[in-house]
C-alpha cells in the first residue's frame, strides 16, 4: 500500500513538473495553420526572467509567413523591421508579395513576473509553403534584469519540451476543403492579361501534371508564349492534345510557341493546348497554389499563381 501510494505521488509529481515545464515556455495559442489563408498568431508569455519583469518581446518571422501586422498593446510601443522574402508569394486578389515584415518588437510594460500576457500578430500563411512542415518563430524576451532567447529548434524526432528554451513552433497543413480560386495576372507592360490559371491535383505516385489558363492580348502587337517553368516540377512544356483521323487522342509538343495576336484571347484547356508539368516533385493537392513562370517573347518572364482545383472544378472545359 505504501509502495503504491509512493508511486502514485511520484507520478503526480512528474506530471505536474512536465505540465509546469510546458506551460513555462513561450508558445503559440494555436499551433497549427492552414496554407493559403490568414492566421492569427497569439504568443503567450507566461513569466519574466527569473522573477524580473519583461520589458521587451521581439519575434522573428519565418519564411512563408507574410503580410504580418502586429496588434497594438496599451503601454507598449511597436517597431517593425522589414525586408525581402526569399521569393515572392501569391496573396489576395492576384497580388504578389516579395517583401514585408521580418521582425516585430514590442517595448514597454513592464510585465511583472507574477502575470502573463499575449502578443498578437495578424499573418497570412503562403500557399506555396510545404504542408506537414513545422516552422519556428524565435522569440527574444528582455527583462529589467536579464534576458531569454526562445530560439532552440528540436532535432528530428526530439520532443520540443525537452529543450530549455524552445522556439514556438507552427505546423502547416493543407486545407483540403479550401475553395481554391484562380487569380488574374497582368504583365508589367499591361499588354497581356492572364486569367483563371489552374492545375489539376495529382495522385500519390504520379509525376505528371497539367495547367490551364486564358491569355488576352490587350496590345497592338502579337506576342508568343515560348514556354514555362516551375519549382514544383523538373520541367514544364507546352503540349497540344488532338484527335487524329482514326479518333485516337494524341499529344505532341507545341513547336515555336503559342502566338497571341492583338485583341485575341487564347485558352489553354483540357483536350487542347496546355502546360504539361513533368517530374512533379510532390503531389499537387486541392487548395494549394503553384507558381509557374511563363516565358513570353516580348513580355518576358511572368510569374503566375495556379490554383490547384479538382478536375470537375474546370466546368465545361473538362472532358
């Protein structure tokens, strides 16, 4: 009986220590976010530095977290450090963001050690980020006496609570129910309008995909789509599907590119001219966005977000 009671007390003490250790870390209130959507990042600061009050909280923004805006806090001032992203990301209404807030610092308070508080960011999780991956927000906490840097990142398979000062982590997940909508893109000179770009999802084990779109020439001179490329696949080529005299569907590369005459709208669609993605590096899943760079003879290279949609989502152009 005495042994059993001792074991029970020991287990309870161990659980309490683990729970206290976990709650003592700076963490995100919601540790999971969907790709291609907004995310409210709430950082919970549970204590100061060994009894000393907190006077500054600085958060580094990881790659793929864009359009960051901090929430003001009474008694605190906010400083923003801006810079370029590693690449441009698709945002709302066809906008492409190549730079933004990379670090946010709240200074003020003080926040006594006996209290806790929350520091909040409004963000957007880029649809081009890798689903299933965990990204980390290093946080520096400066106090009236001393400071702590919550910047440790766990090794593969390691429990982050085993670290003394773990960085808050956020797991990225694909939104299987997302209503992916194509967005419109206009070339820098305004002469070509690219509309409704979308790509088919690819099943596991499939390394070939396809993309479709409309191109309207608003200028007074013809232009030619020469080819395409994307980081999502080893290569991208212009292909044309056609039915021969015997009723057999054939496919062949488009030689010399696809011309778009002034005032003309050319549609790349199933059972016609399309962009073939060869050597797809990871399955394209519904709700994601894939960036494809189109190469035009006159307009040059244009980066276009392709919404990954189910085959039935293409309407009357699906056969």
